[in-house]
């Protein structure tokens, strides 16, 4: 049997797969002439032409002038994916700052904005600042917030799948906030919310040191320590969204870790809390023995929880990110030595290759993933099994 | 566009999907007449009839006499999945015993065998005993080992995806054994190997307390403590197969836990190591205060590592299995109280509903999963996205 006539459900499925395969080919490999598209999708040239025309009409695809004419006759028709068909925004609502990025559907940043807030800023004021920052980033991208296709919000705390903050100890009044509902007066698009450590992990796997890594433990080390874990390419979120909270366990050492830096005896009084780490590390780099001891104790404390994650997940790679990763030169060797003492198998431990904006970039990725699931998922995740044969 | 004519790759894909959808319908809902099959698969009756005939010819399906004639005329033709089209075996190679089960493709057990070994049995002898046990179970099922379609082996230690034992501290000479290669002289089918704690978790999710649970932490508590974790319905194995080794961390308490039972002062000298737990628990049940203290210390020690897993995974359910789960009446409340002290969200903690053979049943499931992937996977894992529309 090599030919079938199909109708009904089969025909709808096939047509959808074909439309998506054309969109997918253009998104992956950029603008292409019809002949190349036909080769890549395995469809005939006339069918690809019909599909491309249909996609052009609904706005996913646009005709482009071919780079070079193909010798004789009229130039080959070529098409591109219209990344400008939608816009997404990512928002990082932190203790000290709020950052917003607006991007197109390829993730190219088109506008940004950032403001400073205080850890003690009340929730209502923090939300109002977040909306103002988002609006500014949209303005910079030449867009009304109401025209966004998707908003991704990253923030500290345990965030449920629905986007409600189940628990936040870092931000006053933050527990109980329903993030999507809070933005309903500013945007008209769907809103997804994600824990900041997990958002940073998404950024790292998208554009940082974790590219193409299926099983990754990402550590987000600032004054607080967060994490995000990928299992088989999927971010671990947990049944209610509360995964990744091993830091709550005293034996993880994560709650205790900053005290080793804060307790550094040579610390000038005027050094602000969030600069303490950098200050201690700069002294350690200069050879100050007390600062070196503080650094070692800090790393040893962090290593407890990281060893638990390495033993639990057996990852391909550990990526060390967040503000502290700027001092990775002092941390990585010590951390690896601690892990080698505690773990059965120690994967490579590398520093983040992003140097800031981990969380807000992750919020953009959260928004793009939502777009991906809504418009571009085919539901076919792996090759078909071989045809059944009797055992 | 409501009708398409397809050929080539599309036709092969469609035909395969249709064959699999018929096999799948029969496997899920049992023997069915053609009309019901047509309804369930959404295909026309003549197409289903052609597919059923083809599946009968290659051996996946057999015609059955319908339960009742349908009133007038000849009885409706009905079909069933031929679970006897293949046989799988599960083998549990443990420190104290080796158990083998032979099952059909529905997982119905057709033969079994078990022998006792010693923790000090050398590796070569343990393997020879395992092969003898496997052969006995096959004989009980009326089958040569060479006729098996798939063998699943579960054993203690860190087992790589390839089936090589990367590390085993419990069995002498076991580190470095290549399990599939070791069985090449006994079976002709593919062999997969799995860690015993993970195998037990598979059994629990298949036929125990974890049915239909997507995110589950399973604790396999015997004198050694193992575990298996499901994330989104998939068993966590790690990049090299070494996931789930949090027990290696002293702060997990798992290595220390048995000492609280072994140290029980009222212990008779002749009590064998593997009966110690049962002995202490029976005294605790009788109200012996020293035994109660030992029990409490044992549970508190276990709770350290379990709390780390609960905080890390945020599971829907924790299942407590293995030999110690026979004393779940003494363990569960105490364990839950410990978790409530340490964790942000405590899921229900329940006892295994299997009362033995966790590991060997899991080995059968490992074998059936391999069969599933080889013959029955469609590659379509979720519904198709809606057709693309411009944002």
C-alpha cells in the first residue's frame, strides 16, 4: 500500500502538519526559496507553494526578494518567517530592581527598561513599578502593552502553575499575589509566571552555557541561592510548582552560606549588603587570608545542597550562574573539589556564560515557550516506531 | 481543504498510525467487535476490517468468537490482542535472593522461580544462579529462554544505561559487570538492566499505590534505602544512569538509619541481620520503650533524605515501599511529622500496596517498557496544536 486517499480528521491532521513543517523549516533555517523548502519538508514544490501562500495570507510568513537571481528567467520565490507577527515581554520583579525586555518571536530584544526598588517596597507599589517598567519597555519597542502576544513574569518565591505566589519570604506582602490577575489591567495577552531561579535556568539553557544540554543542574547564586533543573530537556517544576526548594533544608547549607561572607572581619561598615560578596572576593583575590577562609566556608556551605542535587539528578552539566558567578574564578575549583568528595560521579561544573539579566531573559523564554506551545507544537516528539512485526 | 491524496512518506505514516491505533484499542479495552473498533479508532468499518486482517496475519491480533450473537444473521466478527505473541522475563538479582518472573505481553505472570543466595556469593556464582533461576521460570511458563522477546534485570548499584554496573558496594565483584553481555549465552533477546530501587518504583506505579501518579517519589526501604522518582510520568535515570544516589550523602541519614535498629539493646543474639527491623518493630508495637526510641531514630534518619527529595521534586505522592513498608503502621505518621517540620509542602505519604516482589515485578515492567518502545510507540505524545493564526 503506497497511496491512500484521506479525508476528515486525517486530512485536517495532515494539512496542519504540513503548514507547521513549512513554518518550522523557515524558523530553523531562515529565509529560503521554495525549492529548498520542498527539499527540507519532503513535500512537493506545488504543495509547498500553496502552503506558503496560505501562511502568507494569515501572517506567519512573508515573501522576500531572493539574495541572487537564479541565472535565467525570473528569480526564485523565497519566504521568511515573520518574527514580527507577535511580540512578547519578559519581566523580572526582584528585591532590588525590576527589569523588562520586549522581544519578537525570534527572541530578538526590541525594547528594555529597568528601575531600582527597595527590598522593603510594599507589594502594591512593587506591582505598580513593574507595570510602569513594562510599559516603558513596550514604548521603547514602539508598542502598546495591550498589543503583546504573551507576558512572562519571573519573581522570587514558590510560584504555583496558575501564577499565584504560594510563598515568598524575600518580598513583603508578596505571598498570595496572583501575578496574571495583577497584570490584567495592563496587558490583554496570557500571562505566565515562573520562579526566578528556574527562569534563570531557562535563560542559561537558551543562550548561555547550557545550550543543547538535556540534563542540567543550574545554580543561581546571589545572596540567596536558587536553582533550576532540566530533566530530559524539560524544566522540573513539581506537582504544584514548588520544586527546587532544597535550600529550605538546613543541611543544604544555602541559608547559612551568606553569613560566611557577612561575617568577614575586614568588612568596611559602608559596604552595602549586596556588594559584600564582591568585596570579600576582591580581598580574597588580593591574597587576604581571612577573606580566603570566608570564601572557602561560603563555597563549602553551598556545596552541601549542590552535592544533593548532583547525586539526585546525575546531570550532564552543572552551571553556576547569578551574581556570584562573576567570581567563578574563586568558586569553581573549590566547588568541584567539594563535590568530588561527596558525589559518586561529578559532571563538569562551569560558570554561566551570561553576565547579567539571567532572570529577565528567562522570563522572555517563559513567554516564548508559551507561544511555542500555543502555535507551533506538532505533538510529534519522536520518530515513529518501526511497523509492528510478530515477536 | 477537506480531502487530500497522499503517497510516499505520508502514506506509510498513516498506515502505521492506523495499524497501531487498532492494536492500541484492543490492548486497552480488550476483545472487541469490528463496529466498536471502528468507533474507537475513528476509522471506517471496511478500513478496520482490512487492518485487523493484516494484524491477524502478522500475529498481533486473533479473531475471537463474539460473546453473544447479534440477533439476526451471522455473529459480528471480533478480535483480541494476542498477549501470547511474545514473552518477557524479569529478574531480580539481590544480595539474599534471586527471583525470576516470566510474563506475557499483558504482564500476566506465566512462570516464576526463586532461590536463596548469600550476600557473600561471588559474582560468577551469582550470575550462574541467576541464569538457572531464569531458566526455571521459563520452564514453568513452558518456554525456552531463547524464545523470550525481552529480558529485564534489576540489581543493586549504579547501573549505566548500557546495563553495565558502574558501582556496587553491596555485592562482591559486581562493579564492572556488563549485565546484557553476561546473559548473551542464555537468551537471544535484548536485555535491559535497571537499579533495584528504580525497578521497584516502576512496579509501584504499574500495579501499586502509585498508579496514574505523574510526579512520585518512591522510597524503597529495606536494610539499605533506595528510591525512584517519576517526573511527568517518566522515571528519572540521570545522564549516565546514576541518578537517585542521595543516600550517599551523610546528611541524608540513609547510611546511618539501620544502625538505630542494629543498636537496639533488647536484640537477641541469634536474630539475623535481615530480620532485625521486623524484630525491633514488633517490640515497638508491644510498647517496649527502647524499641520505640530505636524506631523513632530510624525514621528521623530516613526523613533527612526524604525531605530533600520532597523539597527538590514537589511530588504529588510519596510511596513508602520495600521490606520496611510492612511496618508502615509504625513509620508513616512519624515520617509525615518529620517532613512537616522540614518541608514547604508535604504531599500524601502512603505505604506501598504491593507486599513483596517489588523489584522483580519492576524488572518485568522494564522489559515490557522496552517492548512498548520497540513495537507500540506512535511517537505522538500529545494533541496537535490548533492551526496557526496570526497574533
